[in-house]
């Protein structure tokens, strides 16, 4: 029975550049489509299996060993703190964690947010950041449309992921602090890294070379 190398793929914006990268390193991608009813795509040569996941589920599949490798944003890794190896920064899917708020807070020093309320979908990242700054900030977890929180008085500021900042501007919010940048990463299950090292390491080296070539071209 073939010993497949299983890779968890993130649905959505990361899928297209991921498949382009896989093609560049010689991995099969024929038929991979997130709109397909199939959620598992298997190939005999090489013995590769892809599973299609929500981005937030990828680290769980990898940590638990249901997948050997995974493709996921650094933002998800930071928020979930799963026990996985981070092997390669793939460079695409750029976004950043920011503190944002109404225009009146523009130019406010970070200490000016002490004892404020921050709405976010990323409570772990937010809590860690404010604590690192020595601030006591009340974290309010929301699951969507967090730009609404300052407008309706639920929170003073928000912590969110942005790429262009367009959504903030449309809601009359401005970036106040850049917490950290995020790009897509290749992650690996710790046990798989040892037991399937002969399959994983050559692939990792190919991906590293491809990413480096893309950065210098």
C-alpha cells in the first residue's frame, strides 16, 4: 500500500498561488478545485494526497497527524499556537495585524490605549500584543464585521488583519499600530517530519529554491 504524503490546503485566496507553486516544483495539481464535491485529491506518482480545508482548520489537521504538511497563513498560526513545525515562508498571501480605530485616535501613543476596549477575531494575538506593551486592554471577541464595534460604541479600537486597508477606510477607521506582518507558511507535523523525512525534505528544499527564485526574479 502506497505511503501517501498528505498535504492540507487552505481554501480561498491562498489556493491559486499554492497550486502555482506546486506546479513549479513538479507536484501534480490536475483536477484540484475547491468547488469540487471531492475534498481529497490523490495521485499515484508521486504518492501525494491533498485535503481541502478551511484555513483555520489546517493547523489542527497537521498537529493531529491527519495531514503531514499544511499551507496556511502566519496569522492563523499565531492565533492558534498549534504544536507544528514551520518550515518555509512562502511569501504570498501578505497581510498584517493592526490596531485600528476612529480618526480621533490617530497619533495616539500606544500607552494611550491602556484600559480601552478592543474588538477582534484574534483574541490570542491581541492579548499577547497588549500585554507585551504593558497595557491592560479589555478584549471583546467577535466573529465578523468587527469594524462595526467602534461605530456602535461596543469597543474603542479593533485588532484585525488587513491587506489593502480598504475596509477600514470604508468604515472611517484608520490604522494606528502595525502589530506584525503575515505571509503564507508551509507547516509540518512533528512526527511526520521524522518518519517521512525522506519524502518531506527534498520537497522542502525544492520549495525553498522556488520561493527564493521568485523573490530574486
